[in-house]
């Protein structure tokens, strides 16, 4: 409140005795200078910010008012008592500023409706526009205006108390903000140091990456040069890849052949040793025992080889007739394969499949024929005797051996 409104009795603000307390006969809103003088101070103080009020006063005096905010406020309140340039400017500014609120209050048809809207504005916390609209409303009588004025007065007191509380809270917030700012500064410093460390680590990693990429490029270049040299070498030597594969196959075949030769030599040594041992045993026996044994062996052979097909692989070509004769004498059928000299491998496979027994003359056959005979007999379980000496005596001894094997 301004000084000239202080300590005035409330009765001064009511109409004189005999005057009506309502203004229901008029539908026009009251103007600022038509309001009671005790309303001018709160209207100017609540409804117009100081910056806006100073601009309006400066516009009204057509210059710059050399006064502080309080003097501007008191001067504007004094001008509201009558209609003049400044009060007109204030009236227009208030109407424009709170046009929407005035439109909302326009539907009120009684003082009770005005008070209801005013209380709603208090509940919502937006009282400036509602204060102006309630005071100037056509249905606001002196009782409504006085009630609104007193409630606004208490709202200002509460606002002042809240302001002091907010000020104390603001000081606390400032102190807290200062502490947080200091903590933030420390955090930022730590963050800056961490970023610097990470930047150095990143530079080191990037340097290592560049070095690794350079090494990779060097290896790729070397590999490309080697590929180019290999392509050039391949172009200079026709069928190099085919020759390489062929050489590899030949090396593998040579290794297998060497292994078979070693095994064949070992078998020949074993056969020779067995033959010498057998010859020694026969030489040590009396002639009568040899004759009896030979007769018994021939009898056994005659019994075991009857109707059997005996295949002789290898041997001398001149002795084939003798082989055939000895075989047929014991009742067996004779078949012959020369061991790869003229007869092919296909014929050997056919003869092996048709034969019941096999005598292989190891001294007169090829390596391929030898391994085919051995593999076939091992796979089929056919009895096979390997004879190193291609003589007729050795063949006869082979007949006796295979007859014994066939008997077992």
C-alpha cells in the first residue's frame, strides 16, 4: 500500500448510507479512475511489472522519468485518481495484457459468479489478471471489490513471506551451487587429465596400427612379387603343374616299389633258408625213408589235387609242358600265366579267379604279377606256394607242399 492509503478505516471504502451496494444496473466495466482509490496501489503493483510501468510513464510524460521504482509507482497511483493521459495508457495496457481473463470473466452474471472465478484463479496461482477483471467487472459491487481487495492484500503478505523463504532457500541453493561448482571443477580437471592420458594412449595405439599396416603392406607387396615370379616361371615352363604332380606320383610309386622289393627280398631269403633246411633234412635221411616218404607224399597229393584247378604263375617257357604233365598226373587241371612277360594283368586276374590252388614262380615274374597273386590269395584265402627256383624239381616240391596245405 502507498502512504496515503495507510491506516484508513474500512468503512471509508463502503458506499454512504442510502446508496445501493450493487451495480447491477450497468453492463459497462469500470475504468481505472472509477475504482475506489484504495484499489489503485494494488492494481498498479500487482498487475503491471515495473519495467512495463516505467515504459508507460515515460510514454505518458513524453520523456524519461528521472525517478526510482518507488517514485514511479507512487506517481502512477496518484495519476489513477482522474482520467488523464497516463491513466488512459494504464487502462489500455491492463485491458490488452489481460484480454483473455476479461473474456473469461465476461460470462459471470452475478457477484457470486465473479467471486467463484476469483477463487478459482487463487487456487490456480494466477491472480494478477483475475484481480483486474474482478475489480472492473460490471457485477462487482463494493462488497465484492472490498473482499477481493482484502484477499489480495493477504496474498501479498503471503507472497512476501514466501519471498523471504525463497530468498533463504535461494541463499542455500547458492551455497550448494558453489560447492557443486567446485566439485564440478575438480571433476572437469580429472576428466581433462583422463582425456589427456587417453589421447596419449590413442596416439600410441594409432602409431602401432600404422606400423602394423606398413608391415602388412610390405608383406602383401612381397607376396604379390612372389606370385608374379611364380606366374612368370610357370609361363616359361609349359605344363609345370602337371609335371609336378606326375613327379610326385612317381616318387610315391618308387617308394612303394622299394618297399615291395625289400619285402620280396626278405621272402626270398626266407624261402632259400627253408629250402636249404629241407634239402639238408632229406640228405640226412636213409634212402628207404626218402622213398617211403616220397611215395606217401605222392599218394597224398594224388588224393588232394584231384579235379582241382592249379594255376602256375611264371616259370620257364620250356618247362611249362613238364609242369602240365606233373599236374595232370596227380589228377589236377593245369593253367598257366607267364607272370607278365606276354600275358596281361587282366588275364592274370581271370586265371586267379578260376583257380583253386596257385604256385607262384617268384624268380620269373614281374613285381606287379607277384603282388597281384599275393594280394588275391590273401584276400580270397586260396592256398598259394611261392617257388624261387623255376626247375621241374622245385615245381614237383611245390606240388607236394600245396597238397599238404590243401589237406590241412
